[in-house]
């Protein structure tokens, strides 16, 4: 039985314990809430008027059966179409209720209230300010109307849109809710013309406070129940998880001390046993070497595929063009144009071969630099001056920002020039005429930062994270110029200098692409 339990997964164990714990707490909370609700409902039980109005006994005149929907402070009365009292649960209802009084009572399905504010004035006597709140006015929003009445209930100002200019004392009592003190009065019109008065009473403050104090004691039951349930589940999890983990820890400490103790038999859930088995295999050099061999094979396969792809296109063009010339399919006047095409494709092949050669050199374990102490500012100025004519003839502008004070670094000038060549060549190759090139240098604590940027087309977002990988270019296809090895070579050269290079995800305003190269300062 114990082994069967240990064969389960850790996730399954935790999920089951968590769900069971949650369901148990939910059940406890529901029970406590029900006890609390029963305690509170004893003091404040609202009458179920909706069920009363929907009960068929109301239509059939079996009014006694409707008492079960009332609380102790509520009553109702039924009047016939002529306003005579047919039935009442209390003895304080009027025996007759004319239509003028019925109209003063708010409808149950369209609730409204009237707030009364008595006003006293030395010169004019007592007045009443009535504020009528229609809870379901136009467009579903609350509507408010105001009327000012004198002591004889004559309308002095405003109105409640019922057309009245004076109210009787009985109408005023029904309108303001003072007919039944401490209660809310509503009316419901039945289909046969009968009128149903609904009087909802409120519990006394004393009864409510007593019920509230009793209900607070009910919630105190939740604390000991929660602690008991939590302790039970903690004990269960300790038995199922803590013991196997202790066994695993003992095995790890033994291996650290040089004792050959296997950790795979620690028991417990499936995931813990797998951890023990994985730790037993950490010294398996054969598995590690096999994984490394597969990684290198995949890299070689990708390299061969990318090289064959880049070489296939120009070779196909050269071969087809030569066949057309040899077969006499090209007129004499067109042969020069075809030969120029062969020349361009041959130059492209030569460029690819050079890129492959450079990439193979920088990736070789024996690739070393020959650094010397160089003023990087002077080096950049000389480098940009040498390439200025090329940049200008290509239709680009150059905006350098290089300090006058010297910045000393240990660099291999030839290799660093090659890295800068790749950055500037990419800008010249993939951007339109008129693009501005920016080369900036700034120093920091222990490092110098060189920024090479432009305001051209930019690099597609989906390629930014892979731009330094071999054979990744800035365009969406590999049919254009460029081998996709330049930035890989650049990164390798910069790393050999002890620096880093990255593509800035948030270039400065007005720039689309910005490469940030950092190199260590020479401390000598």
C-alpha cells in the first residue's frame, strides 16, 4: 500500500491535497455562514414580496396562505376595485382606500421614496419640503422632483408631477410614508383591479444589536476549525513529502563527503525519485559527451545547409549563363552584358568565400589577437577618415562624435577595423540613400562604449534577437547581398577583446538601428 502511494506524482499529490483542503475550508465556511445567516435572519428577516405576488393563492383569494411570506413586522391588505378592504393581516389598515390615496403610494415594481424636510419660518409658519426620488426614471437613471408645501399641505413651489395643488392630510400621510410609522409602504395592482398594500416593517435597534452580537460569536468557530484542518493537512504532507526529501538530502551529503551512496531509492512521489535518479547520473560522462556530439552535428548540418544555399544561387546563374553563351543562344551584342553578370556573381562567390574564411578563422580555437596600446579616439578618427570617401560616394552622411582627449585600450587594430567594417557595411548595404551614420565614443568606469547607429530602415523586430547568429541577415530572405556572417564575426572579435556588443532595443530618438560596443580600458 505504501509503494502504491509513492508511485503517484508530486503535482498530483499537491493538487489533491490542495483541492481537498480548499473544499474542506469551503465547507466549514459555508456551515459557519449558514449559522450566522440564521442568527441574523432571526432579527432581520425581509418579507418575500415577489413570491407572495407570484403565488396563485393571491389570485384565488386564499389570503391566509400568504402569511408565510411575512416577517414579524410586516403586513399586507387587499382592497377591491372600489377601495373597500377585503382582507388585512393587521388591524391598523383603513377600511376604505379611495383612488386618491392609492395614487400616493409608490408602486412595488417602480420603487420611489419621498423625503420630508420640515421648515420653520418666523413670518410664514411651518412648511414642508418634499424631495421625490424616482428610482427608475427616464433611461434607467434616478429622477428627482421637489415640492414646497405650507402647513395646510398646499403646493407653494414646484410639484411632484401628479397635477395636485393641495393634498389632504390623509394623502400627505400616504405620500410621505408617515401613515405607518417605522415602515415602508408599497402597492401592487392585480389584474382584476384589486389593490394590494405591502407594509414592510423594520426591526428595532435593540433586536438587531443582540442578533449582531450573537452572530459574531458564530464566526469565532472558524478559527479553531481552520487550525485543526490546517494541522491535519500539514501532518499528511509531511508524511508524504518531508521523509523522502530527508532521505534525498542524506544521500547528497554522503556523495559530497565522497561516499558512493545512490539517491535514486529515496522513495516518495515520482518527481522526487526522478531527482534522485538524475543526481545519480551526473557523473555519466558518456551521456554528456553524446549530447555535445549531437549539438555539434546539428551545428555542422545547419552550417552546410546555409553555405550550400548561399553558393547555389550564384553558381546556378554562372552555369546557366555560360551554357547559353556556349550554345550560341546569346547574340554577340548581348554577350558583354552576360559576361558582366558572370563577373558580378563570381565576385559574390569570392565575397562569400572570404566571409566563410574569416568566420572559420575567428571561430577556430587557435584564433588569437595581437593587441597593443592604442588611443581609441585617434584610431576611430583615422578609420573614419579612410572610409569617408566611400560613405560619401554611396550617398550617406557621417556624423562622428569622438572626444579630443585620448582613451587608451589594448586592441588589435586589424581585427577591430574588420569588426567596424562589418557594422558600417551593413548600414551601407541595407539602407537607402541619404541615410545618416552615427559613430560615437564615450567613456565609463573602466570601460569605453562605441556606438554605431543610423536612421535608416531598421532591423525587423522578429530578427533582432537573432541578428548575431551565423547566416542571419537583416532582410526577410537570404537572396540579397551579404552572407549573414559579418555580425557573428564582429561579436567574436569584440569578445576576444574582452568586450561585448549588442543591439540597443531602445535607440536614441531619430535613430532606427544602434549597435553598442563596450571595450575595457587599459589600466596601465
